[in-house]
């Protein structure tokens, strides 16, 4: 079975930075796209950033200029670096991978931005 393990969530101050990590049990190249989603209290789950097997990365408007997604195919790792973090970034962050019509999710890692 495909397994994704998220990690790196933490409590950070406004303006701080954080790196999230996701380890995938199968080669990243076997997925058409991998990325990060988040769900804040009282809000729908939303995409944060995606990176396809080929092509350009995508960032949601609220994080553009503050986030970078990258992957390490050799290590089956996907990362999200966030900087200048805001209270609105508080959410559970989920790693995601897509293969055909199937989607796979990490267990989620909590990110809290608070002073």
C-alpha cells in the first residue's frame, strides 16, 4: 500500500519559518503530482502547493512569495518551506500524492502560528 508520513509541524511565531517533510513509500516518479494541502479550523481543505512529475510548481495565492515546494526523487521526499508565517497559516498540513484516479494522504501535521 502507498503510505505518506508527514512531519515538521510546530508552534512558530508570526514572521517565523518552518520546513515540513513528507516521506512516500513508493517512488515519487510513479505519481503524476505531489503536493501539500491544509485545513484550518472552520474552513475547507485547500491546496497550498503542488509539483507535477513534469512542469511548473503551483502555489495558492495566499502563500505565493512565502513558500517553496521541492522534491527529492532519490529519497522519496517532498518538502515545503514556509517563511514570514502568519496566523492565517495555522492549520493541519497534509501531504498528498496523485496516481491516476487515486489520491493518497499523509496523517497530517499541526502548524500553529501564534505569539
